[in-house]
């Protein structure tokens, strides 16, 4: 596990940002980006929400090589007023929320090595930038991310960060969205992973359940393997409306002492799109 630092490391600014040093990437590192990019770009159309592909195009992320954050920020700024800034690794919650609330997305600048191609403990630039940035060009999703940052600062004051983190996990990282021809992907943790992009949408194992804010804030999640449940939002507009128009303070208070919901559970009130077999998780457990 990555250890979280308390103070910005040597060379980082007070807000924890560091220069991307784009000119320092090697040909092999650019090549790794291109390899990962080509693999996802071939598989995602039709599976990912169309706005994601639009974002890649609009931000010119389709051009070869690791994106230069300054260039990316310039385009993003014109589209939705967001920027991408580099940080040395995981940053403290408040720092993260503060950046989001100011429409700055913090990204790692390192890229995985060939040994780490399918499994990484800490998010690298491919996850952070390929996974997260395209939807920041979408006005509604961009507003959601900023609101989330403000909500995070507020949650911190109420001791409710863990609850709010579940919302991030099941939307921003692992969310699915309804579409006329069945659910599509939008979560960055899914779309930056070849294997999970297939699993989340096509595999019979995981549950696919309609988004319900309170339910989701009670649901545990796993950080070591594919999710056992995915939550499907109706639209970005609906997600933004439901979260921004709800005062979370009474929600947090009401949930205090409530029991957590297990990752594989299906509840009587769930809107079930797919009742998972959980075969994958079961087989993994037996093997372990
Ligand atoms: N409305 C939430 C609150 O009252 C803040 C929030 C907005 C959280 C959007 C997440 C996403 O705290
Ligand atoms: Fe992420």
C-alpha cells in the first residue's frame, strides 16, 4: 500500500503540485502510453458513454504520446474551465478536495512499467489522465466533480469522508450509465483497465444495480479486485441533480450507526439490471 504523506515532499509546492516535466519522458514511456491507449481505443467505442470518446477527440488526446498537462489544461480550460496538475502521489483528502473544488484535477505523472501493465497499486498517469480527464470536458460531469470537491471539504468537517468516498468510488471510479442500448461505462477505474472494461459490462458475475444515493453510501467496496456490484446512473444530469440538490448533512447523520451493506448484496428495494452470479468472486475465494 502506498503510504500517505502529511506534508508536501521536497520539491512540491504548498498545494502539493509539482511540475510535470513533460520533456523528461523517455521514448519507452511514451510508447507505453501509446500501447495502453491503442488497446483501450480499440475496445471502448460502443462500451463507453459516447461523451467519453467526444472528450478524447475534443482534447486532442488521440495524438500519440503522453499528454502535456499544459496543452491539455489549455483545451480543458476552454471547454469547462478545468485544469490538470501533477502531484507526487496520493495527497491528503483535504488537498484533493480543495483542488477539485477549484476545478483542478490532480494527476500522477509517472507511467506504469511493462511488469505493471495490468495491475498497479497506485494510480499512474494512464489511469488519471486517460481515465478521468475526457469527461472533465463534459459540462455536467465537470460540475459534478467540482461539487464533489466542495462536498468533500464539508464532509471532512462532519467526519463523513468515508461515506462520501463511497459515492466517488461507485460513480467517478466504477460507475455505469444507462443508455438506449443497455448500460455503458464511464468510471475511470473501469475505462483505464482493459480487463475490467470487459468484466463490468459483459460478465455475468457482478450485480448491476440502479443508483441510489443512500444505499450506495452504505455499501462497502473492494480495492483488491473487480467490483462485485456496479451502480447504474440514469444520466449525468440526474447524478448532478440528485447530489447537488441534496443536503448531505442529514443523510450522514441518519446513516450513523446503520449497518454496512456487503459488496455482493442485493436488497429488496434495489432496481436490479442484472442479478450477478458472483461466480468470478466465488472462484477467486476458493483459489485463495
Ligand atoms: N450536496 C452535497 C452536500 O450537501 C455535496 C455534494 C455535491 C457531494 C455533489 C457530492 C457530489 O454535502
Ligand atoms: Fe482514479
